[in-house]
C-alpha cells in the first residue's frame, strides 16, 4: 500500500500531547525590551507581551501545531546535541540542560551548556541554529556590516548571565550559532557591565547601549501586572503595516525592493508586516478571528 512516510511523520510530530498543569512562570525566551533607535523609531525586541499573556492565561492556540515549526525546533535541538557530544570529547563539558528558577522575577528556564576553560573558569554556552541569506548576513556579517546575535536570543541569554552572575557561578556566556543549510558559524561573548547606575549588556566586549538589564525585568513586571489584573496588553507587533510604515521601513532598507514592488502593485495580496505575527500561535484570537 502506498502512503507518505513524510506525512505520517509530520502527523506524529504535531500530535496533541497531554501536559499536566505546572506553576505559572515566565520563560527566558519571553524576555522583551523597548528602546528608541537612531531613526527615532520605537522598537520592541523579544517576545510580544500579548502572546505571553495568552500563554499564561491558558488561551487555546490556533488549530493544530505547525509541522514546519516543530521540525525547526527539532533540528535546532539536534545541532545542540551534536555540539554537546563534541565538547564532551574535547574534555571541556561540565553540564547541560540545567533547570533553574529565578524566584525574584518568577522566571523558569534551562541553561543549554556549561563549559570550562583550561584554568577551570566556568562559562555558559547558548546554542542557536539559523538558515537563509538574511539570517546569515545579520548574524555572521559581511564586508558591509558586522554580525550580531538576534536581539530576542540575546535577551534570553542575558537572563542567564544575570542569574549566574548573582549566584557567583559564571561571569559570561558564549552564544554559538550554526547554520542548518550551510554550516556557517558565529560566536559572541556576552557579559553584563556596570555602567554607573545601569547594568548594560556587552557583545564581544562592546557595550550595547540600546537597553539595560533592569528594563528587561521591568517588562516582565509590567506583564505580571497585566496578568494579575486581567488586562490584555497591547500588541507589540503588527500583522499588516499601514502605508506610512511600509514606506518608512523601505526608505531605511528594512523592506526589500522586491517585496516593496509587490506590495505597491497589490497591497491587499502582498501585505507587509512583522514576522512575529505571521508565526504567532494566537494570531486568530488576537485579530478577532480575521
């Protein structure tokens, strides 16, 4: 009998699973922060507070889990497992998948890996995978721009750095990036530096002045207040940008000429918006089923 093994595997990957109730905690991957960039645009990096609100209030997700997303997650975990095995063979592995709870900020998470330098100094490693031209350009850099970690993933790593710093265990983390399609690689040393009254992130020793560690925790606190008072947060992202925003983002190079031309011809058929909304599991309920 002929059948699709790929389809059967996708069905298994996206099957509904039973999860028993757990204590309500935020996740490091739900960290977010707001700042104003050099164009005068207010930016939000990290998770949408409305999306986290839906998760924390047990709002049902839209339909079945997405096979594409499940496979991307599985491939990312496979990259991490390969690297952990290499680091064990190198003799620098200390531990991996270390669960923790930051009671002060109600954040529950898991460190990917802890490794050791030759002198016994411990450091963390946060493993990420990526693919595609744009991600390779942004993360690995090219002759026109310097590579940098994705802001959402940087925020997550900073939560780990700050917790380990306060515990006196680890002073810095490495963010390790591997491309799933080309094996391109990049790494960044991430620390926190006291700058007067502010605790600021550094990337490869260079201070990132966009935001402070306290501003990350402030967003968690605002979110907790919304949940406790049953107040739905505003959207941090937009599924469809209005004409003014598309024109602005195209002018500063954030919308490609190809996407812009398609939008100009048929904006209703070729809308431009934030990718966060496109992949959000609560998109339908967020936009009233539309």
